[in-house]
C-alpha cells in the first residue's frame, strides 16, 4: 500500500486514539474502590491529562505500555481475565529463564536444590507485600493450594511444605515439572495468606481431594462416586466464593509481592506504582507504569508511532515498518520467536472433523505462505508439515529419517480432490458434499481483538471457499475467547497450537496438544492408538512418558519426540499455519532510554510475558527516563 494511504490511515487511527485517550478521563464508578478517588486527587491529574513532553511524572520515571485487563477491575487472579497485563509486574516467579543462554535469574528464590523428586527452595528473606506484610513460605503453600483447587493444576506437585519461614519443600511426581515450578508466575504469590485467609482451609481440602482423584484416575483405579460427589460439591462452593471475591474493590488495593501495584484502573487506562518494599526499589529509575488499553493492533501501532506508548509488540503492516524511520525516527524494532504457533484448530465433537480425510484435504488446500503474509509477515511459515515442532527448531529436534516418513502437505488442490473423492465425497457444481450428501459447511471462529488472527482467518476462509467448501467467519467478541473455546461453541478456530511458551521444549507443545489446554478445547481422541512405523501408539501415553524421561534419558526422550511428531503430522489434531514471532517496538531516547542491544539475550525472555523484560530492565536500573 502506498505511503500516502498509510498516512491517511494513521491520521484516522491517531484521531481515534485521541478519543480513546480522552475516554480515560472518567470518574471512578461505584465498582471502583473509594480509595482510588483520594489517590487520584493526591496525584493531581490522571495519566490521561499528562500529554506534554515535560510532564513532571515522566521526568520522575514513567513508562507507557499497552495491554488488556478486565473491567470493572476486581484484582482477583482467579476472576474473569485475571489482572490482565499487570500480571508479571504484580506477581513474581521463583526465577526468570533466558532461553538463548539457558540461564536462570533468581527472583523470589535465592537458591534451589533437587534431590530425587524433592525440590527445596530457599526464599529471599527481604521480601514484603506492597502493604508491608512479610512474604513467607506460608504464602507459597497457600498459593499452591489455591491454584490446585481452582485450576485443577498442577497435580505434578504432590506435596508442598513450609519447613521454616523462608524454606519450601516440593515433592513432585516427576522432575520434568521443575522448570515450570521455577518460572511460572502462578507458583508463589497469587494468594497472600493474610488476604485469602477466610478461604484457605477450603482451598487446601479441595486441592487434596482433587489430587487424590487425579492420581487414582491415572493409575487406572475406579474413583468412588461419593468421593467424586464430595469433590464436585466442595470445589463448586469454593469457586463461587473465590470468583465473587474482588480484593481491589473490597480492600481498595491488591497487595502484591511484585515490583509494581495497580493503583488506578479505568476502561482505557491502568496505572501501576512501584512497590516500595520490593528488593529492586532502590535501583529503579522508573517508578510508574501507565498501560493503555490494547483495543486493537491498529490502535497500538498508531500509539507507538505517535509516542503515546513507549513499547509494545503489535503486528504492524510491512509498509509501515519500512517507513518507521520517517514516521517516528526514535522507534526501533526487533523480532524474536514467540515460541508458539498459530494453527487451524478443529472441534472433534463435530462429526465432520472426525474424518481424517477431510482434515488432510484441508491441509493440502491451504496455501500457508499467503496466510502468513497477510497476517504476520515476519513469521515462519510451516510449508509442508504440521508436526508440532516449531519451524525454527525443526532441525534441532527432528531426525531426517522421521521427516522422510511424514506426509508432505503441499498446496495441491488435485491431491485434496483425490483424497476426498477416494473417501466418498462428491462435488456438486461448485460445492463439495460429504459421503452422506451434505455440503461441507462450517464456521471458522476467530478472536476479534487479535487483528492478525482475523486477517489469517479471512485468508483461510477465502481459500477454502474457492476450493468448494461453504465456510463462514465468525468473530469472537472481546473478552469471550476463553468462554467460547472452552465451551466448545465453535466448529473450527484460529488459535495457538503446539506452543512452547514457559518451557522451550517439544514436551510443552505435545502436552498442550494431547493432555493440556488444547486437548481440552479440541477433544481430540488422544488416548486412542494410532498406526505408526513404530506400531500402534497413543499420543496421550507418549506425552506422559516423555514427561517422565525428559530430564534423565535424553535418547529415549528424542525417540518419543519422533513418534509424537509423526502422529501429529499424520493425524492432524490441528493444522499449523505459521510460527508466531514477537515484533518488539520501542521508542529509544524519546521518553525512555537504556534499551539493550537488539542481539541481547534478554529479549528472548519475552515470549509468554514480555512484561518480564521490562520488569527486569526497570529493576536493574537500566531503563531510565530521558532527562529534559
């Protein structure tokens, strides 16, 4: 598109941005804590009013980012939407992990030791919540009980004990969970004991019941009906109580261990202030974070170009990126793998998609490079395979012998037609019909706020309709993605596929596909056995076995990965479209300076929570406001 057109679009986008910014100047509603009114008065003006380059707040150390959050803001990590993008600023893991170097950076943990299935973590002794209450091992135990009770995960933690105020001992079912234990932001600080004390006993009881039932099921035992009923009743009662809890409204704040605490939230803006008790507080030169509402990618890239936002990671059109030096000379861009892929996800509760012939035909129909080009042009297209291994990691993890065994899904309409015809499908005029004479007709759902996903969906729909299917696109409204996908109210969808976020290893992706989130969403029959060159194998069993040997038997783990890759490619629980990348944009030297070099390994911390990068740079004092 010509630059002139983009300038026109930018003008419109910036006009809309100014309207949205103005919307942030709203009075607190009844659902917001009254304390926030006094906070706003004490601060003089809201972040929305501070437009000038010489703003006193910016001089004092402010950075503006973009994210999403639930509104009205409840401050409950288990409530709808959690606490949005404030998550990694408010909660701390035991450690950060830098994928490029394999380095762990201690956060809440000073050290950890592994002895068989026992992991002993020594906590920092200088940690307090933002309300001044000390953080101890009791808070860790409380948090584990709550996440197991509320999320039925992670049952890999068989037992957790506080042996003293600053020592926690975990007993794991397998040591492959160690990385998640250390790096997941949910493992230590979601539920301060002094805030969630009224629900603590119930959470511990539900967590224990849930683990007992889970362990019985995976061992093939029959769970007594009275035990199931007891669990269902107590779990439902706890969920109702916790989901109704709104600490930000009730307490006027959410006590956090992290470096920043949400203090003011409107529909269009969230303000976070530095936790003066955080161990990095004395080094911080940035003491305030303003989040702008990520209403769309278009809004965010317009906000970046206009310096309304200092850093963000939206998908931006190639034409605009090529003109960044003209549009905003301060704006820098780099790209890292997001350790995830975008895929066409099937609902296997729909009879249509249980037919492997239809799925294979679709894999041949799709021209993935075109889907990539219109969606995220920097991404890695998967081309011929859909094996669950990230494209950038394919050579590292897959043997050539395995690849040669796999079906190649080239963009080949003739191959798709032959597969369908051999399976009893017929073409009636321009429309393909199933063996029972019904049109091949379905809806492709896609989450509306993810405009890059919407572009991908449009291209997929166009390609499938051109082939002779009847496909319509359905937009999932903002805030409804989890509800739609988890309820199974879709036929096919654009979604994350075999992502490796959290632990950059094939195990992560295959767990997601065959026993984790995606397995629950798609209902793919992973426990069934499938024909492979190695015999009849179940991907569910293979993923469980891989989890057990991943740390201790590298040779066996690699063998299991080959088998899982083969099954994934041949039986297509999803069709991978492209490996998602994270294009990171940051304004260097306008309001904030001190950004690391583009090849600095710290950027590889971004996938799954780019806020950790900002948090680390702020906490070390590397990021600072530009002196005016």
